[in-house]
C-alpha cells in the first residue's frame, strides 16, 4: 500500500514489489582499489572502492559509531552501475590507531573529524559529487555531512534513520529498557551503583587503566546492543561480535560519541534539513525498529519534501530482517542511472 501525504510511505514485506521479483542483494565482490588515507591527528583511515571504476560514485557510511564496514555492504549496490566507496571511520575496522588499544586518543575522533575525513577521501579519490548512503549512526553522519556540503551530494539513501537528538540517545540506553527489562537490568548492573547517566558511566569504564575492567564493560555494552538490534527470534549477531578487539573498539567509540551527544546541538540535524532542498532521497525504516523508532524517520520525511519514506512491515533495526535488504537494494537501484 502506498499512502501519499506529501511524501510516500510504502508498506509491504517486500517493499515496492522488489521481493516479488526475487531480487535481494547483489553477488559478492572484492575491491579493485584500497588504501590508507592520512587524515591528520595521527590517524590513518582505511578505504576501498569496488564495483565499476567508471560508475556512479557513492560513499557508504557505516553505523555504530565504531562498527567499521563489512563485505556485506558492498552487495547493496549494482556493481555495474556504481563506484562504491567504503571506509572505516576513525578508530574502527582497519583504520589506525585502533580504538581497542588503550593508548588511542579519542579526543581527535569526533563528528567534525569524520566530516572532514569524508571530504578528504572525496578529494583523494577525485570525486566531484557523490551519492551518500548511511545506516543507523551513518544516517546521522550522512545527513550532517550533506547539510554542510550539499553541493557535493547527488542523492541520499538512509537506512534505520537516526538524527542524534538527545531524546533518541536517552531512549537507546535508558527508555528502551522497559521493552527489554531483563537485558537492561544486566546492562544497568554493569555500571557503578548509583550511576544516573549510563553512557557516561560506561565511557569511564571503557577507558579504565585495568584491561579486565575495559573488557567486561565492552562485553556488557555489546550484550545490550546485540539484544535490541532485532526482534527476530532467530536473529544471530555477525561473527565480528565475538571478536574481543572489535567489541572493545565498538563500545569505546560509541560511548565516547554518545556521551558527548555526537557534538551536535539538540535537534540540529532536523532543523538544518532545509539545506538539502533539491536532493532526492529514499529513507528505509523498519516498522518495528526499537533502537530507532519510526517516529524519527517520519518526522524527517515531513520536513524534507524530496525524501520518500519506505516502511518495511515486520522489520526492526537490523538490515538482515525480512524485507530490509530488498528495500535497501530497491532504494539504491532507483538512483543507479
């Protein structure tokens, strides 16, 4: 069903009929180019390019913050049409120094630094303008980047939309506990007794001099994050969730960013959406997304006439939930020409 109220809301288990054609993700591919970009502050950012060297450029912004890119992200784009640029944000994935190392300085890892890194990478690759793709935290980063550099952006595709508002962050680590009481109780128990701001408390633990304290905090943090990403009873976290270094880097970076409210004013991303006038976009969001409730994507679509909101019935925050991959591919296919 398509409801038109100034924007489109497509509701089906196979959004826009894509699933009816049997289309899911594209075949596995390998990068034809990769490297480490010196972005300053002692940081080297890993980047790779796959698909068609002469294709339409698209930059992929991963979630987290701190998850790093995965090979699965390459498969959301037609490899004959797109020149797909992926990179691991500071401190994550293959970028150096790695946030799992206690001595890694996170004071030079902020939203402003990431925006500058995106621009540095664009210049390094000789891209004049590109499509922006972002998921979860990557949607917040992508929106903020596009609002600062709208002339560098051709289209935008966002999945599992977040905007960095303070109530979104408070919901994620406090309010959401009412729907996952047992899991949240364990998460709460991992913080010092009496702690009011759990994100700040975990940020302290994740930077403790004792490696055992850091490791336990990372495990507690990731157990909470993993429990709320999907409502699918058969959902299993990817293999990297079992990697201790990945867990520590992910938890440390995420707590660092959200303790500082991503260095964005409350509601800033939504207020600045007018800067995106004329940039077409598709917003893909699960109806049952508990990590990032649908209201945020709906509010974004209301103030962005160029954006089409596609709601996937039965899906939550995970891109692997039923219908999500089909919806994502349908969105990227829309702009491939």
